[in-house]
C-alpha cells in the first residue's frame, strides 16, 4: 500500500499531516481524501494546505485504475473548491506508474494543461520524487 509510504514521504519533505483521512461533507454525503497536510512557508505568508489522494494502481488494468483515480480526483477537487478553496488537491502515484503511464502519450495528454496535480512517490526510498506541475510555494526543495 502506498498510503503509509506517501505519508512518511510528505513528513520527510517538511509537511505536517493534519488529517488522515481528510473528511469532506456535502449535504448528507461524506467522502474522504486520503491525507490532509500543511507546510509553513514563511511567517508572513502562512501555511500552504494540500489534500492528497493516494493511488497504488494495483489492478491488472492501469486504465481501470486511472479512470477510478481521475474520477475521485475530479469529485474531491470540486468539493474542495467549494468547501475548502485554500486547500490544493494532489494525486499521489508510485514512481513506476509515473514512468510507465504518465510518460507515454495518454499520460502526457492528461498532464499538459496543468489541471492534474501529480505527486510522484518513490516507494522504495519513501521519498517524493517530483511534484507535477512544480509549483513554487507549494513544494519543497525536493520538487523538480
């Protein structure tokens, strides 16, 4: 499971985990994003807050996992924009998925406009490999 690895990688990167999971409520409906985190940028700027949906991509079909992940990402992103607009949503995936799926044409199509925020986790080293897109003020020195 990538969830505990992603949590440790975020903590090593200077993030404080505030919610595990982050509860979202819309009317009678409740949903949960895997992690909520924040990082102090500077005393004058305050904290950057993120939500991270972690996907391990364990199904035999990467396309099935991708469809599921993108559906959750869209749903949670819309709810966050309404209920917690200062929190930025990221989709965490293992580095093998990034290198196999997001480096080919379909993955590049999904990343080209910057609306999909990808957090690539090196599961073996338990570190953040990269933030895509790299956003100053939302990432730390490990971003590329």
